[in-house]
C-alpha cells in the first residue's frame, strides 16, 4: 500500500504543469505554432505565434472554438483581431470543468489545440 502511494505521489509530482503564456493564459502548440488561450466572463481570446514566437497575423484566418461542458458543445466563430488574436464573445461565463478546442485553417494546413481552463 505504501509503495502504491509513493509511486502515485512521484507520478503526480512528475506531471508537468500547464505553462502560463505572456498574456496569463494557458498555452499549447499546434503544428509548431504556440497558441495561448485566455478566457474571461464575457469572451475568449486566442493569441497565435509563429514557430519562433513572433506574433502571427490572423488576418484572413478562419477559425472556430468549441466549448465542451456538461455534455453539451457550443460552437463559436472566431474573428481575427490585430495583431495576432482570434476573439469571440460568450453567452455566459465558461463553466467549471469546461474544455475548449480551437480549430483553425492557416496557410493551407489545419491547427487544433485543446485547453482546460
């Protein structure tokens, strides 16, 4: 029993924590592009960067966000905002335990990233 507890504790401590991005949000990498998710009570914002970390223009980018919570999925159409943001308004604040999935088409290839705020 003791060995199981020690093993479980070691595994928990070895699990990497989600790094906070420069805007205080969760980060993920999709196809080499760093993406940061920042949610608020009124909306969602995704910050996109190039492989080297420089802001990536979102002009002309088509993207959606899927909010999954309580067995339901809400689809948000994201709008480009200068210089490197994708934004959408929320009907209600993100519920506890929600999962957020970004799906975007960038220069002919698809980007997908998952976040758990």
